[in-house]
DNA sequence: TATTGTTATACTCTATAACTATA
DNA sequence: TATAGTTATAGAGTATAACAATA
């Protein structure tokens, strides 16, 4: 097992390298949509869970609240997302996609699906599924809930 | 398969989450050494491959040359690494650890081994090996050579 | 003169603390 | 007054282009 690269069995290093490779393909394919992976994530989540609070979104994406604000501001300014005040606690806000947001997401999803396809192709279907399983296991074993109490 | 988190089968998203989790543990355990994961990587590689050129290091770590300079500057200023001019081509430089660099690395490696142990424990030995294999496969299938022509 | 390294700089991401608004 | 969000700001990480030094 290659002692060639002394870091090739450091999980953190390999995760970084893998992420680099995957993000690069993602970004190339979604050029022109002017959405970072993070921005895309927001749209993708709000599409399936409209009315989600910023709070919750922050947890699901593992962002800091302050940075989430900036992210949403940008999406709102572009008319992709709306904030609606709700009466639950404090300053709470419900987030949803606008029609424009849904449209953009749908268009972008075509590219994203191709991206996911290529990743699956690069690994082979079986290994691809296995990798996802292992990543979930790693994250969850670290005490991070992936889906938390989603609702 | 949880449609709970709409992104849990996006490889890029999961890689980010996993890296977050792994790096967090790495950083906690190596607090006090005042070395980022990148800085550690440099020491670890130079320890096993003394005399390596900056050039090559840049490739192995997937850094930009300009950023590698800054990184090495810091390590050199701290007396952990030395640059020696060599006569190959252009401005070429050979990098090596100083005694101090070796000492620091050795101390840090104790913590790093504990970190790697925990990761192995979190996944189980078998899954841990499997994850490494899949990450390597993913990176290499992306056209990135992990060990290149290392020498 | 091609190769390698360096400088300067800017942009994005992430992190922290202090502040605001509302049930 | 606890909760949710916001502002301001600083630091790390990463990217690009133009430049310098040497075989």
C-alpha cells in the first residue's frame, strides 16, 4: 500500500482531496447559474421543505447563523427565496422558494444530476453507494445529526 | 433511504460534512502545536522525502504555488523547515526538515495517531479501510494523481 | 528562454462577539 | 427573558496575474 504518499491513509487529507475533485466538477457544470454549492443546497432543501426556519437550515447545512444570513440575503435579493415572519419565538422567519427560485433550481438540477451521474460512474454504482454509506456513518458517529429533527 | 435530508446522497455535500467532522477532531487534538492541517502535511511529507522541491510538494498537496510559498515561509520562519538552493532548473529549491521540525513532527504525530485511531474506531477497522480505498479511487478517477512521479 | 519560485492582491469561506427584535 | 436573527468584522483558505531568478 503506497507508502508513496505519506498522507494517503489520513482520512482528513483524503477527504479534502476528494472534495476538491468533486466540487470542481460541480462548479464547472453549474457555471452560469451563479450559485455556489452552498446556495444550491439552500434551494434544494427549501424545495423539499418549504417554510423551514433559518435556524433549522443552519443546522442542516452546518453553517454559522451569521453566515447563513449573508447567504440568504443574496438569494433573496435575486428573488429566489422569500423570508416570511412567523409567530413562534423571537424573530423567527420561514423560508421558501419563489417561483423563480423553483425554476432556477429545476434548471440547475439537470446539470447537478449529470454531475452526480459522473460521480457514480467514476466510482461504479456499488462503490458509490458504499461511499455514501460510509460518509454518513462517519458524520453521524461524530455526533452530528444529519437530519436532526427535521420537522 | 432518508429523503429526510435531500442532500445526504450528494457526494460533495457529504464529503464536506465528513471533512468538517474529521478536521474538527484533528484541530482539537493538535491545538497548541500551532500548525494547520496543511502545515502538518508539509512536515509529514518532508520527513519521509527530504530534499523535495517546492514544485513537487505543491502537486502532492494540491496547493497553488503562491500559497505554498506563504506556507513554507511560515514554517521556515519558525525554524521547522529549510530551503536549500539546488542546481536543476530555474530557481529550484530543496526543502527539508530541521531537527526542530523533526522533533515537533514527532510530538505532533502522537496526537495525530490518536486522531487517526479515533477515526478508525468511529468507522470500524473494515469500513475505515474501505473508506480510504473509495476516496483514493474517487480522487484518482478524477485524473488527479495522488503520488504522481513522487521521486 | 523555459522553468521555478515569489510578490501582490483580491475574493470567498468561516468564525466570533455584540446587538436587535419578538413571543 | 429566552429565542431567533442580524450586523460588523476579522481571519483563514484559495485564486490570478505579473514579476524575478537561474540553469
